[in-house]
């Protein structure tokens, strides 16, 4: 198997694992029991905190995996497959951030009850994933600009 096909397979698998993580967290939140009317509700609070951590991890995994090298073959997917990894990372992070913000602030406020909680948790995951992807893309661009500046200063730029 060639290296580009392997990269495409790894990218597709990691994105699929991230999306499956979102589905698993949504199912987990949907099945959470309501906090008790009497008592402290600490177990329910810890379960909700674990759901937030899980959705943040799934969001980061999904958006950062979209920025991996796209490879070639049937597993090469996405509208930006011909662009650079940094471009896909920043564009995917921006899109995930916008969708996450609209789910968190918009759709979750229109719904009520358990579906609102599920949408809000998924929105938080996409928002966190988008912000991490934007930060990583910004670091990649800054490093690239710094390397180009040093090369230009030393006169070794070709």
C-alpha cells in the first residue's frame, strides 16, 4: 500500500472515530437521569462533566483530523482536499466553531428539555474543537512565517 493511500485511510478513520464519539456522547447525555429533587446531585454532575470532556475530545479529534494530509484514492474526501493541511485545519476549525456556536447559542435555546441539553453539549464539543484547530493552524502559520523570515534574513531562501 502506498503512503498517500495510507494517509487517506488514517485521516478517514480518525474523522470517523471523532464523529462516532459525538454520537456516543449524545446517546450518553440523552440517557442521563435527571438530578434528584432532594440530595446533592453530585453523581449526575460528574456524569455531565464527563460528557462535556468527551464531546470536547471528540470535537478536537474530528476537526484536527480534517487537517491531516488528505492522501489519494477513494478515501480522499472533503471540499478542501486539494488545499494544504494548514488551510484545511483553519477552515475546518472555523466551520466547526461557527456550527458549535450556533448550536450552543441558537438551536439549544429554541429547544427545551433533554434535546436542548444534547444539542448544547454537542455544540460545546464542536466549539472547543474548532477553537483548538484554529489555534493549531495559527501556530502552524506563525512557525512557517518565522522560518521564512529566518531564511530570508540569512539569505538561504531559494
